[in-house]
C-alpha cells in the first residue's frame, strides 16, 4: 500500500511521502486552529507545514512542482498561512489592537519585497547565463568573466525569501498569547528588515563589472579559441540529463584520439552530468549559435545518439558524419533507419554489419566500418573462480523501453524468479544486482518489480550476514571503509570547492583541466573501486545503483552474468565469462538465437529461470563448459579481433574518413576555381576581376 502511494505521489521515499502528507494535512489543521481559535494548535500546524515544505524543496520533490500546476504553488502556500494567521488574530478579538493592523501591514509590505526580489534574481541569472558553456576552453584570456554571486543568495532564492516571514509569524503568535505588541513588532521588524536586506544584497550583482560580457563578445572569444585550437574530430551529443551516460562512455576514447578532439553538447543539463575529461567541451544550446561556430577545420564528427538536433551539425558538408551509437546490441535501435543520413556507420565487429544488411533499412555495406569497442579495454578476461572464493553472479537487466514489448526486460516476468534461484543456489553464490538507470522511469510495474527484487537481495544479504558459515573479516572491511572515506575526501578536495559559490559562467572560466589533477583523480577512482569491493564480504549479496562502481567494474568481479537483449550482453562477451539471457517474450530457444546474435553462446532462460543451473555448472566447472568455444568465436564476430587494439582501429577509421573529407573539400575548391575560369572565358575579350566585375567590354547602351 505504501509503495502504491509512493508511486501515485511520485515521491522518492517513505520520508518524502510522509512530508507530503503532513504538508497537505497541515493547512486544514491551520484553518481549524484559526477558527477554534487555538494559538498552540496553530503554532504546531504552522511548524509542521514549514518543515515539510522545506524538506520537499530540499529533496527536489516532484510533488512540489505539481502543486504549482494546480494553483497551490510556493507563494500561495505562504500567503494562505499568513491569511490564516490574520484570521486567528481576528478570532481572538484582537482586531482593534495595533498587532492586528501591524500584521496586515507587514504581510502586504513583505509581499511588496517579493516583486523586486524576484526581478533581481531573474535578471542576475539571465545576465550571467552565457550563450555557450565550456570546459577546458581558455575563454578567460579573451573575455572577463567575474565571480558568481554567493550561492546562498540565488540558490532556491524564492523559497529563502518567503521563509523570512517566520520571524513575523512567531512574533505575532507570541503577541497573541501575551497580549503585548512588543514581540509582534520585533518579529515584524526582523522580517521586513531581512527582506529589504535581501533585496539590497542582490543589487550589486546587476552592475556591469559583476556580469559576464554580452553574447557577441563571448561568441567572438569562442571563435578566436577555435581558430587557435583548430579542432579536427568532434563528438556531438544531444539528450536529456538521464542520457548523459551515452556521451560519458566515449570520453576516454576521445582523450586517446590521434587528432585534436572537441566535444559539442546541446543541453546545459548534460554538461552538469558530464564526467571529468581533458577534452575541450563546448555546450551550445542555440542552433543559430552552433551554425555560426567556425568548425572549418573539423573533418570528422561522431554522433552517439539519433536525435533531432543532429540536423544542426549534419548540414555542414565540409566534414564527414559518423554514427557510433552508445552500445552495440540486437535491439531495434541498433538498426535505426535514421542511420542512413550519416556518411558512415561504425560498428564493433562483423555482427553489426550483418545486422544492417538483414534489417535492410538503407545503410549500405560500403558505408559501414568495423572499429571494435574502445570502451571495453578495462574488461578483464576470465581465468576461472579461485578455489577459496565463492562465485559471483551479476544480474544486470535492461530497462522496460518505450513500449510494453515483453521482450524488452526480464524485470517484469522473470526478475524475481532469477534472484530467488540465485540467492538459494546450492552450492551458494554471491549475487550482485545492478539495474539499468532508466528502470521504472516509464513503467510503474517495472519500478515496482525493481523494488521487490531489491528487497529480495537485501533480505538474502541480511540472512547471510547472520549465518556463521559466511563470517566476514570485519577488520579488513573496517580498514577498507576507512580507505574509502580517505579517498572520497581527497576526491572531493580535487573536485574543487563546491559549497556556496559558482554558476555556469564561473565554471566555464575556471574549467580548464589540470592534467596532473586529472591523472590523480583517475588513480584514486581505481583505488576507490578496489577498496569498495573489499569493504564488504566476498559472499555478501549487493544491490548496486548509481554511477559508481561502474558496470565494467561489476563485470570484473563477477564470474557470470544474467541479462537481457542489450549492449550489456555484447560488452560482457569481451570477458569470455559464462552468461545467460532471458527469453522474456517466450520465442523459444532456436528462434531467440536466430533473432539475437549476442545470445548464440548464452544459456537461454525462460521466465521461470529453470535453466539457471546450466549457467552455475559452467561457472563451477569451466573445463566442462559446453559453450566456452562458442563464446570465443562469438566475441570475435561481435567485437572484432583483439589485434590491432580497438583504439588503434578507431584512430585508423578516423584518419581514413578525414582523408575522404579533405579529398571532397579539395575537389570542391578545384571545381569552384574551374567554374570561375570558365566564366572568365565565357565572353571573348571579357575579363572577370577578383570582385566579380567585368571590364574590357563596353556596357550595352
């Protein structure tokens, strides 16, 4: 019942649901207390509504944004509470006293401060919003970008301003009890004084020296930097904040290119979610600004997703356009007909090429290049399970997708069966559950199934922790946790001061990568990952969500995996470890393998997960694994050869395509010169000047 209420209210936890319920009930209680009248009851209800409202705002609750849609927004809620306080004073027969009129005057004046405060906060935010947001781009030597206002002034400024009425509310309630105007007058003075001070504090940040230059100057500085840097290969990306992982997976590859790389993003929310990188990054929200950027030196542009905004870059003919995607799988998205708009489509191995041929969506075979998957370099190959360690099985299902096709994910029909069989396996195994980050975002049923699976894993983990057969080395775990704390503290220090300052303009100014710091961060993240796995027992079941540890880190500590049709399967094949894939649509083993290349060396599971024993047998006895050779052959087919390395293949593909782009551009210049020469010779005795004007022939009268 509680989970249903959480889903309906679209809140993230029981605490959020409780806060929402308290806030909703608090206002009727305020009215009742005002009508009775009861000052203690009113004070208690007011405190509850203040605290619940603040908690929901701090959590960024979806419910808060929806209240504004039904005319119960933040300002309205504060106004209602203040009106009810006036009603309370009237019911207490204080209408003839100074305190009653003081309350009315205070709240009117206080709301008078709201307009200039809101205008100032909006103007400051708008004036400090740059037309482009950058990382690792030296703009500060070309334009002046001043410090941002202190974060506490603008972060949730409307909420902070409204909460200044607390002093007046408390003072008026005390006056209502003591029948003395002094506490109310003090509270009113504090509220109005702080409100006026807040407005005055914002004024200096509207002055010219406190705001960044206008858009044309910033864009001019960016153009100057581009002319100096001369980018050659661009990674272009557009998407929602939840899709940032699709560009993050390519950052290390971009850092390893032999050409000068540049990353172009289209949404500000993506740059906020972008992982650390040394590659220059330019976020250009405006299509016109993008079209005016000087990208004349770019020869290859890489696209990680098929989205509408790609057209803004695809229109440029001087560069070659390549779809690289964000995963290689048998999903329909991997053979999207939109892919034929690109000059080339790059796949990991032969399987991707064959996939397009079978789909027959207009992508020509000669426009496909096999480049491997550079991201898979960190995945270690399997050497079997050491005798002193319990096998680990990773369950990494994909999300529910945009439709209700039962083959999208095993979460709905098979997930609980899979986990139940794994946590009760004999001999025992350790279970890691790492769901796709989109799980439950579209389907409430998928979200509920995910929560049930999480509960199963956590319950099994608690039971195992209490079982003396699985006693953990608490000393080693404590040492690892201490190491984690040390590493996290250093990582926070390396990420820079985050607390009370900074906005996108200041981040662009100070966003130049420190290579030494970047290398230290990479080393510390590797140390963090090692310490993370030591911080709990090697037999402890675990639910793993969030960005860290990464999926590939989970691959490396696992001995087998259960998943669905997605790029996760293709990537896991790089490890050579046994794996199982769920036929949730119940196509049957032969048909399922026929339709999905990546499962041809997998144990195929039905929704009952009855076949899981075959996977566990392969883990426990690698010598008797009937699919071991099939996995080797499938790895080469899906991901290409091990030599040359994938990054070498990728760099070669970039270089070859850049040559094609340059050949095209040279041809265009030669053709233009030839056309000009032909025009010059079009009329005998006529000469065309550089400006295109003719002389040598008298104009006709």
